[in-house]
């Protein structure tokens, strides 16, 4: 696994953990319990937006690099 993929994998694990935390907080709220921290859900959502943005950007960069590699391969194959 490349370093970039490892970092992406770790970021996705963080997103899953945060989503689980938000789910727990919201379930507690629905069940009539008070949220542990009034702003906790908001902070987690802000973090999730940042995390999703980073993951999306990483995936977009990887896709662009793959497309460029395919083009280079096609050009090299066409010139041979």
C-alpha cells in the first residue's frame, strides 16, 4: 500500500469513527437524553466536511494521475 493510500485509508477510518459518534449522539437525543456536548455534533459535522473534502481531493488527484498515465501509455503505444 502506498503512503498516499495508507493516509487515505486512515482518513476514511477517522470519518467512520466520527460518523459513529454523531450517530450515537443523535440516537441519545432522539431517546430523550441530553447531548453530551451541545456543540459536539456541530463540531463533528464540521470535521466530517473537512475530512470528506480531503478524501475527495485525494481521490480526484489519483483519478487525474491515472488518466494522465493512460494517455501517456496510449501515446507511447501509438508511436511504437
